């Protein structure tokens, strides 16, 4: 059988959301939805899994905290601190735990720095938004004011086209998929 990709274009995000819910209730698989801005509730309507970015943020924060602690220990306690002692505010520079209250702000800032910057890089590379990346959007109007739903079907598409039109699609385009 020949496979086709249908592109349904919507003018309003609420109409798109209702259409997604209608199609999913009839067990029609939606490949992707392209939107010029985030639509509240669309991820749940599409059945997408919860993101794991919070776990990576925690890991990056722990990495920053460790780096900050090791950096302070090297600069103030051992290494440079032994050959060039720094008496800041009368604090002794021979133990880490006695100076911990004065080191907390620096370690906190390293935690935030690592988590923020590494999360931004992870997000950009995970979503393929790095410099030189090509867009996957099948219609350039999705960056302006249109919403696009991408469906892949086999066989007859008349029923799905009729359903898309009845749920509010303003335009339906199709593309045949070449056999590999």
C-alpha cells in the first residue's frame, strides 16, 4: 500500500487542540504538531511523555556544586592557599569546614551557573537548534500564525480528510512517501 503524509493547517490553537483530542479518541496517530508558540495542554492531548530535563538540571547543579567546592578548596586551602595564604576577613585558611559559611555563596553561584548554561546547551542540542541546523517544518507559515498537524496514513484518506475538515482544518495538503 502507498503511504501518504497529510498536513492539516489550522488558524486557531483551540480548534487545533479540539481536533487533536478528536483524532486521538478515534485512535488516529498524529506524528507531529508545529506551532508558532506553545499551546497549553497540547502535550497531554498528544500523549507525550514527561520530560527528563529536570533530572539533567539536578545533575548539572551537582556538577557545579562539586566544581565550586573543589575550586575553593584548591584556591583557599591547599595548592595556591599554601604558597600564598589569603587572609580574608580574619578567616583561617587551614580548614574547609570552618570556612564553609563564607564559601556557600560561591558554591551556590557555581551551581546556578553550571545548571543554567548546561541546561541551555542541552535544550538547544536536544531539539536540534544549534547553529547551522536545518528546519524540519513542512510549512514556513507555522513560524508566523498557522498551526500544522502532520499525519501519516496508509490507503484511503477520504475519511480522515473529512474528519479534519469537520474539526476545523482550514487547509489540507498531502505528500506521497516514496518506498525505501
